[in-house]
C-alpha cells in the first residue's frame, strides 16, 4: 500500500508503515530526522500521486485550543490553517486520518471521529490527541498502561519545545500501521 504521512519530519509514522512492508513516504517542509523515504517540500505538490492512505499532521500552532488566549490576534493565520486542514481532508485519497490536539477544527470543520491518549498505546503519559477519520476505523488501544504524566505539556519553554510536542508516540504509530495497514 502507498502511504503518505503529511507534515511529518520525525519519520516515526512513516517508519512504522515501512517496517510492515508498505511503500511509505513522509513529506514536510523540514528535512527528515531519520533515514527513509521523505519529500522535503509542500505536501500539496504530491497529493495527486495515487496514495492509498494519508495520515496528516497539520501544524497546530494556530489551531490548538491551548493557545486560545492568542486567538484574537491570529484570525488570518487561523483562516489559512483551517483552509489547509479542509484541503487535506478533501484530498483525492480514499483513506485519510488527520491528527491534531484539541483544536478549533472541532468547531469550525467537524468534531473528531475519536480522541486517543498515549497511555492507551504503551506510553505512561497523557496527551489528548484527536483523529478525524475518512474510511478508516477508530484505533483500538493496544497496550493500556498505568501512569498519567503530562510530560509534553510540562516541557519548559525553549526554541525546540514545538519539535518535541509534535512527535507522534511510537506506540500510536505502530497501532496505526498494524490497524490501518
């Protein structure tokens, strides 16, 4: 199966699908952090390349409700970010999963199909993640673990904080590959 992982620089989801024999590619404006098939550039340029599945991780900086106190100063950026999300959800790809934290996507486009937590997939942490699914079943938990620590939420301010917050947990990536691949 041809899999596109849109807006992913880490390679975590791409590599989970590649490990199961899929023709998986990531695409991001940034270079990939780890070896693998990666297109550095705008994902819009490759959406029509006959993908069977797309897992999209659009940037959340203008969408996530964790930044709601700044929304009044971001109306243009929010409009653009929501247009990008709509374009990804409407891409000519049969199966689509769009991932984002709790965000205005829920009130401006549609409610998420499901929300998941890392602790449902082998990581003892909390980070509520929403999934908007098209022609895909909801992810089933694979390994519920104790521990409910909000490590990512508690990261101190730094220039690289966004990078750590944007990475997909490996247990979630493996579940995506096993259940949707």
